């Protein structure tokens, strides 16, 4: 069975992967094309770079709560949210977030499709 990173990397949809600290570790070509970011501009930065400012606090709280409790309500089903492009434009998009623990560390992958 393929791990979630392999499955996410094979999709044609925009993908972003973060570590359990919330730092972006990977974006695919579709993400670069749709949202305008290059790997050099976004890798190693907090996920909040692509999250609207108004959602930063709730995102941090939910993210931290999951890492501590390993319980989430937002994983493995579509979510209608917004994604911030390199130009600062908020784009309505469908997020499908998955999580996988590898070597005691959580990683999160999301397909983020513009609507």
C-alpha cells in the first residue's frame, strides 16, 4: 500500500504538505501553477502564508489541538475554504486534508482545488 505522500504526489490537483509544526515541506507543480507560488518562495514557511488572515487563530488552535490529542474533525472529507495566492488574492477552494504519522511525527497533506 502506498503512503499518503505517494498518493498525494501522484494527483493532478494542487497539493501542499506540512510537518506537525505547520511548516510547508512540499508543493507540487499544480499548486505552483494554480496559486502562483514557487517552491523557493513557500517551502519552510508556515502554512498561514496560504490561509486568509481572518482564519489564522482558528487554524493554529485546531492544528495544535490535533497534534496534542490526535483527534480531528477536518480530516478526510471535503472542506470549502479559501486559499491565498502569491498575489494575495483569496480563492474559494475545496480542501481535502489527510494526516499520517511517520516515525512519531505527523505530516499533513491537502489537495486544494479552486472552485
